[in-house]
């Protein structure tokens, strides 16, 4: 059982804690933070999670729920057979598992328990547990950074064994609101301004090949992910993503230019466009002078026999926001697979490796091995 013996500070909706350094007086070590999110995604499945453990998985399809005849099929998830012989934590087929991101909370708390119980040397360690990562990193934006005064930090929120993420999207959203002019069809010529057709024209001006279904890797996109309207008003919502900051700005500029053209084409309509920057690319915050956070992570993995897999994530982590605050925050693996799915599963061997990396990072940042 993990014992919480650290003074807990409450700030906004985040829980923060500080474990003071136990190094000899005068010893220098960076102040290091760990961040994990408390929320579990709403994937349209059951909100009740009933995990189960498959001891010594022998391969083949896994029956998740005998009563409802729900299975995880190897044909659909061949990755599961890489873990023959391992213990797997799985769902009951009706919900996500919630390893995203409860596994990271367990990782951090277990590491803190071991560090204190075994009196391991460590520098100043700060922890932040935040809500609402799944809806736009809202929890990370509530962190009181005066109580999280770290030189660099880590999130533990990626997938399979070995994954490192320090390249993420620059992310934002846009909303276009169009107010047209209503008129009865019998006398609408020269009067009616149809906001739905105006929205259609606007969408047609966007780059059709730069959408989620047409891009991969580090290619960015504009995703028109919502449209609602009627005879008088119509709104279009969009998500904007690009690993390259200049590419991100160019996509915003294209949207703005399309909105301006729409005003020219429909001068009697009232058209308003609003942008919101959601998070940035961690890579933009990592410079030669502060790259130690990545180098230490790769060293820790090597010492634990884990081959680093550098992943340019088509998404973001809490570190994508924290890094914009001058705190470089790379991310490393939990070990789980199939996040946001009823077939989410956690190989315990991978989770234990993630925990070992956390403990190794504590040792390395304290000047040990």
C-alpha cells in the first residue's frame, strides 16, 4: 500500500506536492517535477470500469466479458501477442481501462513510496496531479507554477514500452459564426442571405488535402469537426494542428483569409471569427542549454534495458502546455495499449519498466546511477 507522507498543497483544481531534497548540504541537483492527469476519457462507453487481470497470458483471443460475449481478438489487436507470458490488466469489454492516466498516478505514487521507504538519495521532487487533460489540457493550465518551481518536468502519459514524446502538435481551435438574413422564399430574391450556404463556401476554401484523414506523421491539418445552423445563424468549429509553428500560423492565416473573403462575398451577413491557442510543441521549448531532461530520460531507459522510441505525437500531453511556461516537459511511456478503447490493456512488465525509469531518473538527477 502506498503511503502519502508528503505535505499536500491545494491550488485551484490541481493537487501538488513537494518532497524536499535529502542530499547533503551544499549538494546541487535540479528540481524535477512529475505530472499526471486524473481524468479518464469519455469515449461513449460505460463510466463504470471493472478491470481484470489475465495471469500469464498464453496468447490467442481474450474473452473480456463472457456474459456479453465481448472479446479482444488477435486479428484486430495483434500487438497483444507480444506479451505472451506477461500479466495483462484488461477491461470487461464495456469501458476503457483508464490506464490513461491512472497508471501514471500509480507509477508516481509507488516511486515516492519506494524512495522514502528505502531512504534513496533524491533532490527536490515536485508532483502535480491535474484534471481535465482529455478536454484540452485544462488541468495543466490551472497549475500554480509558484508551487511547482522546477527546472524541468516529466509526464508519464504515452503508450507502449520505450516511447518518448518531446515533439507534439501546436494546437488551437477556431470558430466561425455567421448571422444571415432571413426572408420568406416567396419574396427572398435579393434579400435572403443563407448562413448555411455561406458556411459551405467557407469550408470549400480550406485545403482539402490537409485534413486528418489525408495526413500522417508530422503533417498538420485543419479539422472541421462541427457545424450547426438554421435559417438565421450557422457556426463552424475547427481544430488546427501542426508540428511546425510556422505551418500552424499559416493554417490560422488561411482560415482568417477565408473568413475575410466571406465578408466580401456576403456583405450583409455578420461574420465573426475567433481563435484559441490550446497548447504548443514541446520541441519548441527544448534548446541545447536545457536538453538535459531528454538526455537523462534516454540514459535512464538505457540503464534499464529499454530501447528509446522517439515518437512525434499527433496530439499533445500536459507537458505541451507546461513547456510553454518555460519548463521543458518531455513524456515517457506507461506501457499500455489501445487508449480510449474497450480493448485498452496494460502489460504489467511494461508498467514495471516505466516505474524503474522513474526511479532511475530520480537517481540520475541526484547525481547517482
